[in-house]
C-alpha cells in the first residue's frame, strides 16, 4: 500500500516547512505576501523582490505544504478501502493515538527540557532584529510542568496546543481528521459516494466552521484513490494548475481577481485546491523523477521527525548562533545550512528510535484491541 510518489512529495513538503520557518524567523519581510497580517512589509532589494515572485514563494510557502500533508493523509489512510483491504482500517483507527502522540510527547519532552534549562534564544534573536513578534512568541513565558504533561497526553492532539512546539497546531487537524475519516470509511455504504461525501462535508462545515477546509482537504484527499490515471498531457496540466494555486499570494495581479469563498480564507481555499490537484498529479506520475529519487525518499522517511524537531533546533541552537554572527547574507546562508544539517541529523536519530517504535507500538495495540 506504499506509494513512493506520495512519500517523496511528503518529504519535500516537510523540507518546505523547515525552510519557511527559517525565513519567517530571520527574513520575515519575505513572508509578507503570504501572511500580510503577521509579517509587515520591509524595504525590498532587487533580490528580495525576485524572491517574492510567486514562482519562488512556493519554495517557502509552508501553508501550502501543510495542506499537502492533509491531502496526502486522506489519500494514504483510505487507500486500503480502495485496494479491498478494508479490514486494516480498524487497525489504523485504533492505533492512531499512539502513532501520532508518542513522537509528539517525546518532542515535547525535549522542548520542555530546553525551555526549563533556558536554552531557547528566540527572544534574544528577535530583539536583535528589531522585534520579530512571530519569532519572539514562538516559546511563550509561563510554561510549567503541569502544562507540559497536559500537552503531552492530550492537549496537542485534541486542542492543537503548541506553546512548546509551534507546528503542533496541525496535528490536531491530522488526528481528529484521520479519526473521522477512518470512521467514515468503516461505516459508509459502497454506493452513493457523492451524496455521502456531500453530507460529510456539510457536517464538517457545521462543526468546524472556517477550519473545516482543513478537514475537507483530508476527506477529498481520500477520494483521489477513486480516480483513474489521466493521459500525460492532462496530468501535466493538472500538476501545473496545482502549482499555480499553491503559489497563491496576496498583492499579486495573478491572484487578486480570485473571489472570496464563503467562510474560508482565500489562501486556505486556493492552497487546498492546489494541494488536491498537485497530489493527484504526483501520485499518478507527474515529475516522477523529482519525487522518487533517493533524496526525496530519504526526506519522506524522516518527514514526521523533522516536522516535529526543526522548530526546537530553530529556537535553541540556531537562534543562539544568530545572536553573535554578523548580520550579512553570507553568514545568514551559513546559518541556514547549519540549521538544515542539525535538523536532519537529529531527525535521523529520532526516526530510528522514536518514530519507528511508535509505529510498532500502534500496530501491537491495534491488533490487541481487534482481537
């Protein structure tokens, strides 16, 4: 049931998130057109203007990458249903908490240790930049051991608590969305897919309001399993259109004409459309050489680990280095390379000893429950 294309895309999406958080921390003005309410516009050089073109912003548009995660999650989780292996859906459902929360809890333990030993230097780094609120607020004051325990046991998965690890807000979507999706595929009838999916979507909108777009992306990602592979010219066109919507940015004539859509934010909606189209194209062979090469597969293998750990590296070691290096492009580039190297190195260890163990534990538990 594995898909090399899906694994490679997941790995590159994880790398995108890692890059986007570095940019948000140390070149926040480049994030303005993606998140104008969070990052104010700065004085732009010719180089910065070029980097703000949509064709380049997709390289550090972490929001689009997260929506790719959601779509891929739906596609992979529902795959047994379409391969006549529906019996494994219950196994996945019962094992979901341990599969996700064991690595999350360990990442929170590491983060709380860094926090308690005053090893986070994000506030000092933000101060030297003249005040980057996003970086400064990454690890807020006042976190105690009881808060850590609550986050590690349930608050991150159920409520998106992310004081100790910023990206964990997405794991609430991933956990709740995957539980709902697996339950839906266990009980849904084999016929009337369109009607049942519309009812499910209306339910998600009624419960989760504007946030429902994330859960709908998981549901629609599952239905990608039911489409046949199109011809190569059509597949290429679908992939390009997906990239177009994935490049969505504010203040660009390429996107300003796109209308508002109901209760959802424009970026959420159009990035979701882009993620669905791109995932469909990739799993059917679009730019196969990019997603099946050894580097993409390696990144796919450590994708969950690097997603959980990179902000901890950014807030501690990388922010500390930033406080005393010269503030030039060459030194910032060296800092970025150091950030990638450390994030990947710790993720390899984490994947080997924590992530794999969580997969085994979830399988053992789900098999025991089903018996």
